């Protein structure tokens, strides 16, 4: 059931995923958007900063978005980002990881400039199968108000 | 020529791109990572918040990363993100846009915890062909110090 601004309360939590990440996924994203050898070449990546092949941080972000869109935190008019606060990658996603996304509503506010809409701040925590955090972020998104 | 921490001074500017974005690119990224109709369906997107097909904000971020990696701001050991401050999308990237990326070094600092490394804050401004800003961000990245 789609959610409106009025349905969100600070502290509300949801979970997205699981989403497995293959070596092929990592290399394909790397070749397309982040062509650096530690994202694209399993052979030489072991001598890199990361000590092995790792997913681009932007790949982890894109996978987190997919888990958010498919999660039960399902807004009536879509998940529309305005900005993201505090985007951090404390460790990389590795090939073979299975990710999940914890979502927590931090605050909501009706919009003054855009009638019928408001904004919500949601805390994303992306974790791997060992419960290690691979990404945190606080997207600020547009959320439609309940009509009527 | 690869750059080290010692080569960076606040105020130094670089440009990345240009990078054209097709409707096919927008829809493929949307299907894979941000499956919402305003990113994937040119027919129905006109009735959406965006008034037409638009690229996922994470697609704009991934394209910006590619322009950064291929830009002359070319670090000796790669572009390795720790966090991103102030990520904002003031307007969407549209199919047919051609993007470019302006990069400005904001600050640098040797690392206390990791010998041989330091951190740099870089301001990214991603613009379309009409010089409209589609994304701003301030990545904080690991940069190797000059050996010796």
C-alpha cells in the first residue's frame, strides 16, 4: 500500500533486499562508470588500496536505491531525491556479498513551496551478509501528502 | 601525469567530460537500479513529478564519477571515496543531455592514521549543455602522498 507523508513517523523502520552482488556485476558497473583497476580487474586488484576486487561506492549506492525502491517504504508518487546527507562507505562491497538495506524515517516536514508535497529524511544503512556496514546515507526526499 | 597530495592546492580547477546521455542509457540504468516509471517509461513519465523521462540521480552521480576518473585530476593511486558531503540534484539529467563535470580542490590534509596517504575534499559540479547544474557534491577522497 503506497505511503503518504502523513503515514511517516520518526523512528519507523523498514528493510530492503536481500540483493546478491556477483563479480560480473562489479566489473560491469566498474567498466561503465568507475573504470579503475580495483573495480574492473580481479587479477591486479589484489595489489590495490582495497587488497582485492571491490565494488565502486556508486555501485553500492545504486544497489541501495534499488533495495529502497523495492522495499515496503513505498511512497505514493515515487522515491524522488532532493539531496543526500552524510554519504559514507566505511568498507567496500565485495563480489559474492549479499546486501540488505535498513531504512529509518528520521523526520518529515510539509513543504511550504510545493503544495501537496512534503519532505522526509530517511537514514539508509547498507549491510553485507556479515552485518558489516558498507554504506550509510541520509537521503532527503519528496513525499506526496495524502489527497483530500 | 598522476597527481599526489603535494600537487593539490585549494582553488585548483579541472574539467571532465563531455559525456552524452541517451534515452537508452537512462532507461537501462533505471531498470537496473531505480525501477520507477519516470526513469524507465518514456510514455507515462510525462505525467510524473518530473514532467518527462529523467535520469536517476544515482545515474547522474555514476556518470559524474566516470568523468572524474577520466579527467586530468588523475591521482597516482586512484580516486577512492571515503564520504560525500552535500550531494544535491537541483534538476534532473534528461535524455539527450550532454554532461560535463567541473572539479575544484577545496582542501587537503595529510592522514594521521594512514602513513603515505592524505585526504582531499573536491567540489564536483555537474552541468548540462545549457550550463544548468544537475548535481553538486563534495567527495572526500584518499590521495597518496608523493613517495620519498
